C-alpha cells in the first residue's frame, strides 16, 4: 500500500468535505500528558470531572482505541462574516454570545463529515480500524492537532495558525494505518501578551495556563451552580462563552470566514438585548435554541447568565422591571442571581454614558 498517496487523497477528500486543513500525527503525547496532569493537579478543570475521569486514555490514543497508530486531525473554520459582534460586546444592553455558538451546533456536522472521510478511506483500503471524534470522548484535540502541524498552542491555550488564526473547530479520526506524519510548527506568540492582558477575569494565569474556574466560557457553559460573586462584574454582558482572548490576538487578522452556512449567526440569538433574551419563557428558549449548543446549558443556567448580564447593564426601568419578573423564580439559582443584580442597581445605579 502506498501510504503517502493515501495521505494525499485523505487531504483532498477532506477539502471536498468542507475541511480547510487535514494533517496527521503519531500518538506519542508525552509532554502534553505531563501538562495535562499538572493542570488537573492544580484543580484548573474545576467541576469538569470528565477531564480527570478517564485515567491516561485522554493522552494515550492507543488506550482509547486499541490499535491506533495515527490520528488524522481536521480543521473547520467557523468565523462568520462580520456581523457587528464587537459592537454587541461593547453595548452593555445587549447579550454577547460567542462566535462559535451563534450558528448550528458543530458537533454533529463535523462528526458526520469525519465519518464520511472514514468511509472514503475504507473504500480505498478495505476494512480497517477507525473512529471519529469531535469533542465527544477523552481526546486531547489541541495537542494532537499541534503535533500534526495544524497550528501551535498559543498563550491563550487555543490552537493558532499564522494564516488561519484560531476561529476554527477541531475534529479527528483515530486510525490503525501507518500513514506518514506531518511535522509540527514552531510557536509564534513571541513576546505578545495581549490575550493575558485582555482577559476580563485573568483566567490565563500564566502563558499556556488557563484556570478554567475563572474563564467566562467555563462560568457560563460548564459551571452548574452559582457563579462566584467576584467574577460576575467582570463578565460584563458575556452570557454564553467568551471570545476576548481571540478577538485581541494579532494572528486572527488573517482568519478566513467560514464556508459553512450552518455556522452563520441565527437572528434570534445575535444582537439581541439582554432584556429581550431574559424575558423568553422556557418554550421560547427551547424553540430559539433548537440545534444550537446553547440548549445544552438549559433554561435555568441561561437565566442565571442573563441575570448577571442585566446586573452589569446600565440602570433603566426596563432592566429593573425585567429582573423583577424573576425575583420570585422557583429556582434558587435564578433567584439568587436576580437578587444580586437588583442589589447592584439599587446600591450603585449606572448611567449609560453612550447615550449622553
Ligand atoms: C475543557 C475544554 C474547555 C475548558 C478549558 C479550556 C482549556 N484551555 O483547556 C473551557 C470551558 C474553559 C473551554 C473554553 C473554550 N473552548 Co474549549 N475545550 C475543552 C476541551 C473539551 C478539552 C481541552 C483540554 O484538553 N484541556 C486540557 C488542558 C490541560 O489543556 P491546556 O490548558 O490547553 O494545556 C495543554 C497545552 O496548552 C499544553 N501546555 C500546557 N502547559 C504548557 C506550557 C507550555 C510552555 C507549553 C508550550 C504547552 C503547555 O499541554 C496541555 C495538554 O495538551 C476541548 C475539546 C477536546 N476534547 O480537546 C475544547 C476546545 C479546546 N475548546 C474550543 C473552544 C472553541 C473554546 C472557546 C473558544 C469557546 C468560547 N468561545 O467560549 C473557549 C476558549 C477559552 C480558552 N482560552 O481556552 C475548541 C478550540 C479550537 C482551537 N482553535 O483551539 C476545542 C478544541 C473544541 C473543538 N473540538 O474545536 N474549553
Ligand atoms: S475566553 Fe475570555 S475569560 Fe476565558 S481565557 Fe479567554 S478572555 Fe479569558
């Protein structure tokens, strides 16, 4: 079997399936395994028990899928053409939703395409051992992609490439084929610390080290209970995920727009006022988030996040009235965040300076 020719075909099929880049690595992740263990030992995973649960399976692909020799990593860009996202972030009356969730949930779409790629390979080589993943199993996706040369891990801990920036998803196929591997890239963060400096909650505690417990993405998506009070004010109007460390990264000037219509922002999620989003009843929430990753957090955590956003919004009758509609909410989680927000408007009313 000419594995070099097969690797070239895999790249070509990948492009035809809508991936911007495909690259191949072996399965030795020794350095990353050490980093992962240190990260877990420091407790930086917070409540994400699944990050610690699988022993060494996450850093040893051959333990997750016995027989695995190579990992094919794939990149799919999700940056939507400019839709005034920065304006939304800078408008404290609006709810900021991070770019990766404005469109359809990426998991299904990418997994389906990877499964198709797996089938193409099968048609060429006959039955072989493989499995496709998109953030769906204990897989060290960034480390594998970095090893394959899809980019380097930046100081904000995301995978980053000189010509692609970081606005992309990763997915991979574990295979038992001895394909030729691609070389890793060297890092190009240099002395830049823009992502560390901009992070509203100082979650990037040192270059390449993220304390998830402080990251707004974790607080709004992964955390189940109350958001620690000292972190609520710095969250501003970020109600689902956070993009600040990517928005400020100079390499993202070179990022390309997505070619996937499914990743384009949906009108009922993007550029909406916090008040409007907060007043959705549960049926409206379920309807408007159908097919979106936002649905995964459920209605109560959605209200929790929005209550924090409203607590940080300029004081107005509309904001206070909206909060009051949920002051007696049956959920303690929601009630407590609403109380916090109302108290802020009571103790420290804020004027919207933009309208002066
Ligand atoms: C857990 C998780 C999170 C957590 C923790 C993030 C993190 N840094 O790990 C939280 C909830 C905070 C999160 C947030 C986000 N996430 Co997330 N997340 C994951 C997940 C499930 C696992 C990541 C992981 O393995 N973490 C473990 C720790 C140890 O990784 P780490 O801190 O990066 O450390 C590694 C390296 O940096 C290196 N390292 C550590 N120390 C050092 C020191 C030096 C000197 C060096 C050189 C290297 C090094 O070794 C470690 C092991 O590889 C992956 C999917 C997957 N299965 O891989 C998606 C994933 C990383 N997330 C993704 C996205 C899009 C996001 C958000 C942008 C979403 C948003 N807009 O809100 C934010 C970005 C926040 C940020 N700055 O990272 C994408 C990233 C794509 C990309 N371009 O890199 C992924 C790959 C999902 C996907 N399939 O596309 N996420
Ligand atoms: S996603 Fe936001 S909160 Fe998390 S590290 Fe980046 S800038 Fe900080």
